[in-house]
C-alpha cells in the first residue's frame, strides 16, 4: 500500500473523529438535562481518545511508512454503555426532540466511520494495518450500539405514548 493512501485514510479518520467530537460537544452544550448533557460529554471524550489514538498512528506511519504493531490498542470502556443505557437517563430525552434528532444524526456519523474503517480493513493486505482498522471499526460499533439502543428506546416510548401499535 502507498504511504500517501495510508496517510490520506488516517487524515480522513482523524477528520471524522474531530467532527464527531464537535457534534457531541455542541449537543451537550445545547441540552438542559444534566444526564443527557453527560451522555454527549462522554461521547465527545471518547472521540477525543480516538483523535489521540489516530494521531499517534498517523505520526508513526508518516515517520516509518508502516503501522506500529507494538502500540497497545485502547479498549472502549464498557461501563460507559451501561451508564448511558440506564433507563432513567433516557427518560430525560424527548423522543421527538432535539436530543433524539442528535442521536439519529450521530448514528449516521458512526455508520460512516464504521464503513471507512471496515473497508480499509478488508482492502489491506498488511496484517498489522488490517488489525488496526478492524479494531477501529469495532470501537465505532460500540458507539453505534449505544446510540442505536438509545434510539430504539426512544422510538418505543413515542410509539407507546401515541398508542401506535397495530394490534
């Protein structure tokens, strides 16, 4: 694989993460509910971890032309998912309001990141690079899982509130 291509992909990945962080910070600043604010603040911090992780790998690749397989891969904190998916927290989100729309938009952003990382993992012939991008795809899938579960809970609530059941 060409160095230019790898660096372009890493730059794209860093840009995706920076946009995600900015988005989550904006949502956190615009919501009044402290629990909802906390959810989006945590997601912004997760994106910052991704930015730092990718930046280190970018510098490594730029310097050596290869991915460093000795850099430990940071694992997402699974307790974050448990806290975010707490049913009491989701009660603070209006199922048809700003925060719910933000969750839907965030799902799309996470899907885009998963797509970029998964495609690169599949296309790479270098084992270390393949492993690197698969790790990133899996990390983003954890975010997607959290956001999707929140969205499903909100959708079910609005259906229940409006008695929208065909049976």
